[in-house]
C-alpha cells in the first residue's frame, strides 16, 4: 500500500487522506469437478439462472478464481471512532477478473467447456466491474464538417450492357484510428462520383484517447449490398496536435486532403474537402460562480484562484517534496472548478455540450395485474419485499433522447430490484430544449415487450438548480410500479453552432397551404406540385392569379392544397435530408394508366430551418437532374441546371415524433416504441394537468362558498341582534 503525496492537514475542509492500493484475491483452494460444491460457501461466488427454451431454469454456480487490480481511496477523517466519516473508492483501470462456472445439477456438463456461456459470464462481470472504474473525463468536442470528395477511385467497375461506366456509392465515416470502429457516418449517395454531403459530426474527446495517443480518422467508403464495403481512402490527424494547433482550437479550419491507403506511405487517388475544429470545455462562467453552492464564499475567479493556492499549500505541507508544484496547483484548481460547475445550473450562453446519463438501479418493480387482494381477503400474509421469483418482471431500460432511442441496458431476469449500473454519454446540441425519457420494459419472448413505466425528464427543469443530479424517480404510465435511480451531468463546450443547428433530428414539417410563384415559366402553369420528405409526401394544385389588379404577388399564379389546410410531413434525420418540390405533369400510357413525370424542381435542405419557428423561404426552381439535386447538397453555383422561376412558401419544423411518423412506426419497431412512450407520457401529463386544474377550481369554489357562508352567517347574527334589541 502506497500513500499518496496528498495528505490533508487541519483546515476548513477537514482532514482527509488519499491512498492508492494494489489488491489481489485468490481462494485458498481451487474447486474441482470432483469436489463440486463442498466447502465453497466461504469463497466469493455468484449463483445465476439461465433460462432455456420452454422456461427451463438452469442454475449456475460461478466462483471467483482470481482478482487483481488497483484502487484509489479518499478517507475523510474525524477525531472520534471509527476515525473516518466517509470513504470514496474508485478503480484505476479495468481489473483482471477470472471466473469459473459449473451447473448446480448432480449430473451436468462443465459450463466452462461451452465458450458461449463462459464468455458471456466473463463479459458481464467485466462490464459490471467497469462501472466502478474512474469515470471518463471529457476534455472537449471535435467538430467535423464533411463537404465533398472528388477524383477518388471507382468502387464499382463498369459492366458491359448493365453498367457502361464505373461508379461508386460513397459515404464517409469518422472515428479513431486505433479504436477502428466508426463513431459517425454520412448518408450514402448512390452512383455518385462527385458527392456533396454537407454534414456535421460531433465527437467527444476523453482522457482515454489522449492516453493511447489516438489519431482522428476520416474515411471514404463504397457501399456494397452483398459484399463488404470497399475502402476508398482515409485521412488521419494526430489528436494531440489537433488539440494544440491554434488554427483548430475554438475555430474551424478548412482543409483539402488527399486520401491515403491502409499503409500510411501509400497514397490513393482522390481528395476530401472538409473542416475540423476542437472545442474544449468552457471555464466556469460568472453566472455559474454566482449560483454555485459548493463553495459559497467563492464568487469570483480571483477568489477561486486564491482558494486553490491555499488548498494546494495545505496539502503539500509536511508531505514529500514534489517537483511539479504548478501541476498540483492546476489539478486542485480544476477539481474545485468542476465541483462548482456541477453545483450550478448550466450556462445558457453555451447550450451545446456533453450529457452523461447513468441508470443505477430500480426498486419495487411489480406488474400491476399481480395484485394480492384475494390473498389478503383470505388472511394470507403477503411479502412485499420479495426481490426474486418467477412472477417478477425481466426488466431492461431504454434511454430516449429528443425522441430518438440512444441506449439500451442489459436484461435483469426475474428481479424486483435490478442493478443496471449502465451509463452512456452523448453530445447534446441544446440542453434547454432537450427531452429525456427512460422507459422500463418487461422482456417477453415472442411478444412485444410490455411497457412497465417511464420517467419523463425535461432537461430545462432537471438542471434548473444544478448541472449534476442524482435522484430517484417513480415510474408512471405503464402496466407496472417501481422507482428508478438516475444520475445525470451536463458540461458545456465552447462551440457556438448557428441556431438552425441546435434542433432535433426527428420532427414534423408543417407547410403552409399556399405556395406563391414569382416569374415562373409558362410551361409550369397547370402542373401539380408534389412535396416530398424522407418519410411523407403531399400535393398542391395550380391556381391562376386571383385578379388583374392588386400587388405583384396577388397577380402571380400559386399552388395550394385541396382543402386549404397545411401539409404535415414526417422527417427523420433532418440534418441530412431535404424537402423536394416537384412540378409534375400527367402522361397517359398506351395501356390506359397514368404516369407523372417531373418537369422542374426546387429543393430546401432542412438543416437551414430553426426549430418551432415559422419562416418564409424563397426557392429557385430548376430544370435538370432531380435525383442528384435531391441527394447531393449542391451549392447554388454548382447546380449547373436551367433556372425557370422562383417560389415562396411558409414552413415550420416542429420537433418530435407525431402522427406523420405512423408509417415509419409500422416498419421500425424502435420508432414504434418511442412513439408509445411519448404518447403515454403526453396522456399522463394531460391527465395530471386536468386533475390539478380541477383541484384548483374545487379549492376556489370551496373558498368562495366559505366566504358566502360567512357573509350569510354574519347577516343572520346581525338580524338576531337587531330583533333582540
């Protein structure tokens, strides 16, 4: 056991001691198959149940063969026994854990001979232990804007008669070179050798990437349906250089880089036009200093610096000599700053940042249908504290952020108090408008998992007083009971996205009932207008000018809906999809069927719209390649088509899923689950609002009746006095 250099002396914060401990565990005797379970109760072990087809339960005994690791302890000392009031423990890295398993049956196979079972148990234990490792420290965000690629290698070669020219279905991924797994991807553009994406990625950077000297990798791929996607080249940058370069810190640097092959020395044809920037966590702001509750006496940055210096000197007094005194002082300043930021509301001037969510445990999980009224009537004692049993739910949790499912926990079978200890981190565009749902479902084989209940957390209310919360929330709206303990923390970063970039990915686009025209070509008169998003479509029909007199706008023709109502079009992946207006004319075929062909088009990319704000946009109408214009985010000077007019329309992007996403819910069960949770929460909130309003009216009516009664009583008394006199 090595004592850390930081040793606290008497001061305002009390005495404390930091220790770094190396530990190892091994049982006195290794359990053999012959010995079975004799004399094993004194060893660290787990008893688990695996459910086989037919609801056959196979009990498994898993004992700990070896455990080696290192931990850091912080003890807060007090003068009375036991001489410390609290101990904080965290693991320094993933410890080495070795597990052995065997069935609890008289004649059974050694489960360790089955790689699937043994690896599952080992992975589960490792995942559980990892939750006690020192948490990741977000240093900042890397923002990557992918514009376009050109002159790259063809992914699909030419095929005579079928495909005369070679092509590719390109897309770009972003991630870490050593981690290999992509963390973000653009949309796939089919049969396109001049792709324009115009999409933006946000990658959180933690100490893990810095410790292993990661490199940022931006890679171009060719999508293939039946074979593995082809690597068309990559661009890499050293992460530390990116975080230190003045050209990329708190600003975006426009770049044009050539592609390289798997071997860094080999080059591949093609170039990538993109931009990249690193935005660190912001320092504590004046508004946060004024509202923080961790150190009430610290209200300015100068006082914070002085307090950090005093704490650093106090910790180093009487301890071993340390060469890097300035580093120790900076660490103390950072620790105090982090604690104050967590105790104050997030800064509204920096709405973007990283949201960390951890689901600790659920308590009292029970299905509503399992009441015990009959047993109570018979006088049978009912144990409300049962934690395991066949009638209990097999629960798991879904985390839904801004109406999009982002995480799912492991299933905890047949348990009323499951410990999840599951966490995730996500970049959040705007914490002020974000909504978080945590739903608890009961796993049912060959059925739709029933919704036991949910927790609704609007982050504006959650972080109203603190940027870090740890609370227990009751479940509501489902077929079960229970409570869920959830921790959340939000930390702002220095990026300032434009207002349209602060929105949600899912939403409904409301289009005004009328689309006006300005100097459109005569060949568009009389045509039908079709409006398309990635999920929905609608139609508008041609109308001649309203009168020969009036303003220029009133004299122009326009298109409107049949009933004069607004169109509501569903949107998914809003920042990579457009609204397409097609001017179509009917063409009668020989077989008697009708076909419609697009004569002209206009495109509005939804990334240009702010959330929940009605705006009027003007769009140029073009004749040309509709397919390319509706998939590639081409700039106006690169369109290369013939302009035939201009139209204006009123639009409003309403964030969140709704009726316009019903068709998507039929195809995607994840979206169906999200819609179920959102509708359940909305119904429950409306019900509670009506009950609250009814209670207020009842209280007001009772108060009014009380006042009237007092007046009548007073009148009667005065009358009696008058008569008696």
